[in-house]
C-alpha cells in the first residue's frame, strides 16, 4: 500500500508529541512495544487520538493487529480512505 506522506507526517507528529518518541525511532518497521515502548494503554490512547483527530470510528479489534508503526500508517490511511468514500 502506498501511504501518503501526509499520513506518515501526522502519525509521526502524534508519536512525538503524545508519546515522546524520538524522531530517530520513527521508522516504518519499528515495533510499537519493543522499539517505541508503547504498552497496551498507550495503544488505546493512540486509537482514541486517531479517532478524535480524523473524526472517524476505528473498530477495537484493529488495535490488536497493530504491531509496527507501518501498521498504524496503514490503519490511518485506510480509515481516511473509507471515511472519504462514505462522505462521497
């Protein structure tokens, strides 16, 4: 999936400000838990942030599927895409 640069920038900004992740760790293959230090509560916070920022609802079961930063990029990209289709 080709992820728009705007999605990557938005997610990376969220990681920097909301979770204090340094720029050098914000790479697509970074594991949310092992590399970025996010626990399950952080993952829920991240999901809430995505929903509030984008004004969309993300199904909770998607949360368990998020393992890497790239997974978050894909989720946000898909969510934006499905939201745009619903509003068309």
